[in-house]
C-alpha cells in the first residue's frame, strides 16, 4: 500500500509525466506486490517452517526486515516502470531492466548485511559479507525482473485501454462537430431562400404578406435555434416543424402549395435527427412549387418495415424537373445524407429519384421509438 501511495502522489504532482495509473491498476499492483513478497518469504523459510517448534525470534525479525525492504524497493521500482512508459519501446525495456537489476543488487547487498546480523544473534558462523552477497544474490535480480515485467504489462494494458477510450471520445467529439457543422450549414441556406422570397413579396407590392412571412420566419428560427443540433426528436415534433416551415411558404404560394402527411399514430414517437426533413421539403418548394403555375402537392409518407423506419418525401411538380439538380445532388439532399451517415453509419440510406411527374426522396433508418412510459417511471 505504501507503493500505491508513492505512485499516486508522484504522478499527480508532475503534469509533464504520463497520466497516473488508475485506481484499479494501483490496487492490483499493490496486491501483487504483497502476494509476491509473502510467497518469496514462504519459499525462503520453507526449510525452517518444516522443522518442529516455532521459528527463532531472530529469523522472524530477518523475514520481517526482508519483507519491508522488498515492499519499499518494489514501490521505487514501480515508480521507475511508470516513468519508463513514456519512452519508446527499446529504451523503455532497457530502463526497466536496468532499474530491476539495480534494485536486485541493492537488495542482495542489504540482505547480506541483515543475514550477518542474524548470524551474530543466533551464534552462527558467518562466511563473510562478500561470500554471503554473491551466494545469496541470484533470487533478488530474478525476483525484481519478474516484478518489473508484470508491472510493465499491467501498465501497458492500462495505457492501451485509456488510448482506446480517448480515441472513442475523439471520434464522438468529431461526430458532434460534424453534425453541428451540417446543421449550421442549413440555417444560412434556408434563411437566404426565405429572405429572397420576402424581398420578392415586397417588390411585388405584397407588403402585408411580407410582414406575415417575416413574423413566421422569426418564430421558425427561434424554434430552430432552440433545437438540439446533435440530438434526435420525435417524428411528431419533426412534422410540427415542417408545418411551421410550410406556414411561411404558404404566405407566398397560397393554394399552389398543398401538403399531405400519412403517418401511423404509433410511429409519431419514432426518433429522427432534428430538422431531417425540412431541407427536403425546402427543395420540393424551391424546385417543384415555385416554378409551377398550378397546385403542387408535397407528400410525406411514413411506414415501418422489419425494424426500420422508412420515410418518403415526394412532390408532383414534374413540369419543373428541368430546373432541378440531378438526383442525389444539391445542398439539401447532400446535407441530409451526411447527417444520416453521421448518426447511423451504413445502417441508414437515402435515395433520390426524378420521376416524370415529380421528384421522390426515400429515407430508411433504424426504427427507435421513444418509450414514454418507461421514461416516466
């Protein structure tokens, strides 16, 4: 436990060093240190434990001293292993091995001193400090090398997991930034088209209509700015947004614009990205309704099939097809396609098709229903 405290405090105090080990890794390292040295003491004293009678008091002191020194040296070696992790692989291994060998030699020499004191206390003949150091040295370098190798593997595994979490967080942040950029791309596009429409109304002397359209635009933009750009909304909320947008365009086109929605009640709680359909409806108005002299119907149909939500947006402004962008191109369709990919990856698709009597966009995505009852509980 002393080793755990040393590691934690040292790494927290130095911001230029790698991040400190996680609590779980520190606990595992501390437990491994205790078990390793307890097992080593049992093996070293196995011959004395097999003899009848209690262990001599001097031997108990020697074993306790060896245990305390082992814990202290292990804590220092653990600190060295953690610092070595910031180095490239070869220098890291070399530094770790060098530190382990140094600790083994230091502990071996200190152990020779402790054995000399033990021999004096028990009245044993002592062959000499150098002989004792050389004769009893071998276990200590091996023990510390094994200890350093295990700690290095534990630390490497922890760093690997941490890098994976950081990479996942970075990907999530990049996805949110991408969604935000796509949403911000829509607002100027929509605003530009609507302000052009208001300008046309004023030029044509329809000042009252321009005033009504401006008020409705203000309300719609307020809703747009308050919406969660990266989140999802219910299909019911998305359809309400479409109605608000079409209220704006109805000022300009009147009876020339007809809107038809077919959606089962049970699918109104389906989750969709916010402002997913508005760019498609805006395209239908711009390329289908605006150039047409007759009534153009924009229809939205929603169905569920095999765990997928399928939404079809189509219009019958076929006479204006020549002025439309090619199927699948244009800012609105490209934006929606990218947002679907950011939310669902390959699980969603968008297909655009120019027909002889109009234009159709089909969207398919995973079906997710808002569980109102579960959320209330």
